[in-house]
């Protein structure tokens, strides 16, 4: 594995295919997510992430269940979230579910935590939508302690107190799943990531790059402020999206009806304008390579690149074709990113390298005493 | 000495409008330092204001207030919102002012209402009125609903009060409003501080 990770993230939306009016069933879509995940491993990808949704029109409310099923059918793939809700889930249940998944998958799990994007979800779980930021802060403080401390006494504003509580199973090898914090507008979330020395993930899909540069630079500065390393050593993940065909014009022609009717940006800007203003690339493999490599110029050298390709009603067959094409350019992307990467920029976090770092730190402490 | 006049048009003796005016006066006084601040309650001038509307001239004690407003360096204006706008008494008082009474003066606008649904009334009714009068209105309007006086909203209201009062103070001292969009990430807000300093919940053993 190279120093950078590449993967696919999806929110598992049920969207009508605008070219033929078909709509997958929930069963078909859940099975499609499994097929996509296995394909990501087959093409040499590193990460598959699913975004938690509880609204009808989406299929992944129970990510750890889905990921356990995928973990049983894969060998190398890291399973992640995009994002999991730190606001509406009980931190105790997050700690238990993802530690269980971590053991079953032999450490192939990390988490991108975030607030979630729709206010109506909060009351479904007994939470107040106006308290999103406060819930994010308090719940993460608790989750951190549940994984890092064997016995926790805790009292907060948003859940019942804990007395002498031990969250089980304990993290694999004493190393909790790595946590990224994802946000597209809340600086407090970048502050949380910086304070704990965790990763920061910017989905980098909807808006011009300047918006994300501001948040990522803020995270990098605060990461250094809290003494975890230099700004360049902060752990950054980015999203992106592409639609690729060998011939650029074929990609544009095939993707246009999906773009024009997409739930998020459809019936808005033209494909050409949106492509010029955001990280979306619709074109040839070479164009996708060039655009993706440019991200490091704007955001600094980073650790993880995720792509959105399963959306807008694209059929599973097309998504799998896109993954074949991604597999063809992955060696180039890895080599080019590694070539430009200065020494001192850390590798993407894995269970293996974090365990090694922990053991090295323990050895150092032992030899000093 | 810098003279600031605060006008409260709350219509009951101990109104939330008067409470908001008191809080704003306190904050301006604290942030400005050496200023003379006088708080005027329109309730006590209600009959004089109606009389002035009918007669076309002000009673001596109303004229005294109108003169103070005209001579003030800055104003704090607080009114309840009734039926989507300020009450008639408040407008009648404004009608009694000379046309040029507040031209170029820094003015802080604040209002109270039953629910947060009225909060844009400051921007939709008070700002146009003071734009017509050619006042220099500070960017932050302070709206307080019933909810804001409870424990849940009190902290946010306190922050809005201090921010608006700070803007008025800076304008009066010739330093603009003292804010720019780069201040958006307020690293010293309670929310931000709670990340690095841990929860403040009682009984926390952090």
C-alpha cells in the first residue's frame, strides 16, 4: 500500500435513473453497495465508506451491520463512514458497534464522524436539532473516553451519567479505530479534529475549492497549535467526483442526463459551469488524473482521496465500469502523489501503522525509565 | 462627554423591552467607559406624544426628550413588536422628531416579541424607518423573544447584546464597527472553548 489511500464513498440514495425511469428497490440497492465495496477491493482501492441516513430514499441507516457483511467478504478493504452521526447516536452504542466491527474485520475500520445534514433526523432519536454543535462536542468527548479509558465515570448534558462503565469489546490491540471529523461548514468540527489530533475530512463535492481550503487550513493551523505536529503533518481526507470514459466527449454525453437531474445540483448550473467551479471531472482518464493531482496544490499533501461515483441514479453496471476505469489510473495516481510528497508528511492511518507507532512509543518510554 | 440616549417603548411598567434596554445600556456603558447614558421610557410620555400628534407641537417635557435625542451622539432604540411591526406610540414619537434629528447618528436597533418568528421585524420595519431618517444603524440588531430570557437562549442573547453594543461603541469612537468577516471563527466562544476545556456539566470528573 502506498502512503495515500483511495476509495469510494456513497450515501446509498435511491434515485430514479433519468434515462429509463427505473428505481432500485431497497434490497437491490443494499446488495449493490456490497457489490461496489467488493469491486473497490478488486481494483486495488483501499477504502469503502457509506453515509448514515435515516430518511426514506436512502438505504444505509445501519452502517456497522452493512460493513460487517462486507468485511466477511473482503480481505484488505478499510470500511469507513461518510459520515456517521455523532449527534443522534448514543456514543456508547457507537463505541460498541465499531469496536465489534474492528475486531471482526481485524482492524479494517475507521470512522468519519459528523453532525448529519438534515434537521428532521434529530427528533427521531430524541435529540434537539438546535443543539447539533453541542451534541457533537459532548458526544465525541465521551466516545473518546469510552475507547481510551477502561473504566469511565461520566456526566454530561445530553445522556444519563455513567458510573464505572467499561465499553466492550475493548479496542483491538488497545488501538481504537481512527477517527476523522467531516464537515462542510462548521469550524467547530475542524477544531475538534485538531484538538484530538484526529483526521479532518472535507467532502469537496458541492462547492468551489476555496470554501474547503479555508476550513482545511484552519484545521491544519489548529492541529499545530495543539501540538500534534506541523500543519503539513495534519491528517486530511478529501472527496471528489468523476465520470470517466476513454473518450472525453462520450463521458460528457453519457453523464449529462444524470447531472441534469441529480438530486443535489440538477436543474441548476450547467454541467460545464459546475465542472469549472467545483472538483467534478467528467472526461477522459487523463483529465481525471490531472484534476485529482491538482487537489494537493490547493489543499496541501493529504492522506485520503475518496470519490463519489454511486449517485444520481447511475445503474450498478455503470458504477462498476467506472471502478474498472479507476483501477486503471490508480497506479498513476499513487505514483504521482508519492513523487510530489515531501518527507515528513505522514502516511494514511491504518491499524497496522498505528499499532506499530504505539509499540514504538511504549518501547521508547520503557528504555528511558 | 459622549452622550447616548436609550429609548424604550415598552408599554408596561416592567416590560421585557425595558429589561432589554437596561441590558443594552449596561453593556454600552461597560464597553464605552466614560459616557453619559440616559434611558427614556416612552410609556411615561404616552399622553404627551398623542397630544403632540394632534396639536403639532410638543409639551415641555416631551420637547426636553426630543432635544436630548437631537443632541445625542448615539442612540439605543428598543421597541416591542406588535402585529409584525413597532407599536403606534413608537412611530408617533418618531413622527414628533425633527426631520434631521438623527442624521448620521450611530443607532443600535433592538426589539422584543413573543416568539422568534418576529425576529426579522428589526430588519423589515425598523431599519427602513431609520434608513429614511438617514441614521447610521449598527450591523447587529438585537431581537429577544420570550425563549431568549430562559436558560436555553440567555447566553446567545447576551452575546448579541455585547456584540451590538460593541459595534455602537466602536462607531462612536470612530473605529468603524470593529468587525470584519474574518472574525467568523470565534475561537473564544463558549462552544469553541468547550472543545479544548472539556464539558462544564456539574459532577463531571474531567
